[in-house]
């Protein structure tokens, strides 16, 4: 039988920790910004760099510190965003959880 604690979502552990919630919000906003800009670059077929994408994708101490304050592993976050960007580049359907960004619809 599996361990129930391993099946819980992050929100179920830290829902009453306002500091972690604040840093997770900061992290979500930075990832949302990177996704929006990546989408614009793909839409207009531009292959340029942006500070928003670099902040999430390139190793840097600030991103690692924000992830640490949020109680998350920065390598895992970076790997997941990279996988998302690859799906976007391959024109695969991507469902994003952020309502502000897509309304929960499929992002193409």
C-alpha cells in the first residue's frame, strides 16, 4: 500500500504558511511572464532572448533562492518549464492551470 503523504499535493501541506504562499505567488508570476513571452516569440517566429525567460531557464542564485523560500526544488521547476517550452515549440496542446493566462483552456 502506498504512502498517503506522497500522494498529497503541495497545497495540502503548506496552506497556512503565508510566507511560502507569497514566494510561490512570486514564482508563479515569473513563470507566467516567461510563458507569455515564449508564446509571443513562437507566434511571430522570433528567436531572441528575454530576461524573463532567462530568469527561469538559466541557473541563477535569485531563482534558486525564490524556489527555496517557496519550499520547492529549483531544478525540478526549471526542468518542468523546459519540458513545457519544448511542447510549445513542437506545437503540442498544453493545458496550463493559470486562469489569468488561459482560462484553463488548451494553449496552442
